[in-house]
C-alpha cells in the first residue's frame, strides 16, 4: 500500500506482470525502437544495475531514511531485527565466528526490496526531477536500471554522458555503487552506440 501511494514514476515494483524486470527491459527497448523513426535523431538505450545492492543496505540508517519517506516504522524495525540478528557466514566448509552485521538484506526477499527502495528513494527522486526532456524513459526495477534518451547525432553522446553522471551521483548518494561492468548500451546509430558504450 505504501509503494502505491508513493509518487515514483521511475520505480517499477508493485507486483504483477507490468512491473517485472522483463517488462521494465521491454519498455526501455520499445521506447528506443519507437524513437528510431525520428528524422535526424538517434536513440540510446542503456541497462545497468547496482553492484551488490542488497549487501550495501545500511541497517543503522534504515529507520531514519524510512521515516523521511513515510515507510511504516514497525516494518522497518522488523527488517532491522531480522537482518542484524546474530549469524555466521559459510563458504565451502569454512564457518565464520557469529556476529551482528550493519549492512545487508537478503536479495529476493520482499521486505528487502522495500528496504532498497527506502534507501534509494530520495536521491533518485531528486535526480529524476532534473532529467532533461531528451530522456524518454528511466526505470528502476529493484537494483536494475533502464534509460532511453533521444537526441541529435552531434550532441547525444555528451548529453548521455551528463545523464549517466547524474545517475551515478544519485547511486553513490544512496550508498550504492554502479556496476559498470554489467552495463549494456545500444543505439540506433552504430558509431553513437560505440561512443556511448565507451563512457
């Protein structure tokens, strides 16, 4: 209910087929495809994600951050209790000493998705509001992002670089790290695509 009341047109999570990761990627692709018919313009589409997003959720800051965006405190306290409970780490046959952890939520867990949204909401809300009109789509599905930008061949790479910089700043401001190695960039012009992918 909280997510449905939250104004976040860039956030693609709420249940149902229309908010799946595949649907988000399809929306990015279809907007880029539609933009190809514009004369003298080129479309650039990029898909990227956060590096170890769930592992970087700061449990100590979660309650303060959640309060700012109106997320129910009772659920946040449950998240904090659950994710900061004493546990051990196991790798192959090695077992660590037990301990309590400041960072980390379980990827795939529903409440972890909302913990991530709470963490990234404010920086991405501010960033989204400043995106230029050439950005025809920006979506964040949990920890995966999709961007479509349309512009003139002569200026699109520089404009795209400025948008990527804003997205990176929002990501870092949220305490996350962009996973540059997983980024995929496509464009309706091969030379523009190569230049954009090299950013």
